[in-house]
C-alpha cells in the first residue's frame, strides 16, 4: 500500500523527490504517514479535501480485501 500512495502522490506534486511515505502495522490496522513539500500540500489535499478523500477511498478498498483498516495521515 505504501508503494501505491507514493505513485499516486508523486504524479500530483511538483516536487516528487520530497514525497515520503512511512507504513506501520498493528493488529488489523495499517497506518500510512505521508510527508510532502510545504508548497505541494494543497495539491495533495485538494479543494475541500477531495483528493485526500479519494486516496483514502482507494486505500479503504484495498484494505477491505485483506480485512484490515487503513488510515492515511498527511503530515506537515
């Protein structure tokens, strides 16, 4: 899942080298933390959070296949 988030976000931002995703797993929960450059934060979140919501929806669908809960945190 980490790789999927990296591919999606790198296609959206101006500075793909600054994209960093960390993944941690506890029981049935996967937590992904996304770090991007400050000037790309708006591109990743989108208007009214639409892009972030869409990314989370894709992750939720992937997680349901594995019976896991997936959380995406976009970090400053």
